[in-house]
């Protein structure tokens, strides 16, 4: 997966129409396909359950189906898609239990991470976080759903990057990609502005070097995000849908 720097890039993540250069290796092309599909999921352009036809992806990237298959197998290992002999490849549809497990892992990892962040960031690094928050705010205000989704997620990865821990950043990126899928399936009317405000409070605690407050705020933030998810899939109650209204009787 691509590296994410502490300052969000102005350009959009790669779309599925990106064609590899003539000197690209099969492995490089497979990674570009992985990156493009992952970005589309995180930015909510690919919904859970969407079919990913091998031949169509091969045509988009102008590569063989063998390379596409390599990319899809990696995405399957990352739990972002499912591969079934009878149905082919589809964007994953996480269960309620998986949603709970993902957020439990995130609380454990990010609670420990934020204590170290609050104890060791320089003024320059805090300034980088402030610029990230400003980009988040701007995306929220202009109702840029893909942009704000990416930036709100990148905030967490950026914290790990500022610690200099690339392994932790990669693990968080994988978890955040899965969180995006979970949100697509189970999220109710969630306020992006509220998430941004909680990020601001976390950075305020970091700037004060208040590790205990930063941890409490991070855990609380993740709990709020999880609690804003519906605990059951969005399956309508047929009786409620079809029952006539009293005024129509």
C-alpha cells in the first residue's frame, strides 16, 4: 500500500482508470490495482458487495487477467474483498462481529500509540497535525465526502508516521480500510464534523503533552465512531414498510 505523509496530498487517490507505464513490472502493476481498489473503497466509491470482474479490470489497466488475479488475491488476504468460485470477486461485506473486533483492536493499538505521541512530538510535528486538521475542516465544510473520508482516516495513520513507526502505520491503514467498509454497511447518520472536532481535541491534548487526556480522548473518539454504527445490517422490516398508514384506512 502507498505511504502516507503527515501532510495530506491535494491530488485525489488514483482512480481505476490509471494505466501503468510501459516499463512497469507485473508486480508494480498488481500493486497499482490494489492501491486503486483500496482507495475507491476508502473514498466510498466502491460499495460492499460490488462485483469486481477480472476481465473488466484487466481492460481498464490494459494488463492480463493473471496480474489482476494477483491483485485480487492480495486484497482478499487483506479482507477487503471476498473470492468465491461461484460468484467471483466482490467487495467484502463485514459482519457485525467483525465490526466489533476491528474497533476493539483499534482502541487497543491507538490508545497505546497516542500516549507515545503525546509524550514525544515536536512543535513542528504538532504544526503538521494542525495543517492536517485544517484540511479536514475544509473538506467537511465543502461536503467533500471522498476527501473528508480519506482525510479523517489519514489522521490516524499520520500519528503513527510521526512516531516513525512504519509497521504500525501500515497496520492502521489496513484496519482503517476495513473500517471504511464497515461504515458503508452499518453507519447511521454520522457527523463528520463531530469526528473532526474530536481530532482537534486530541491534538490539543498532544500539544499540552497530556498523555492521559490524549489517550482518553482517542478511546472516546473511537467508541463514538463505533456507537454511531447500526448494530444490525440495514434490512427493512417488511411489515413496517407494507403496513398501511392509519390515515389511508
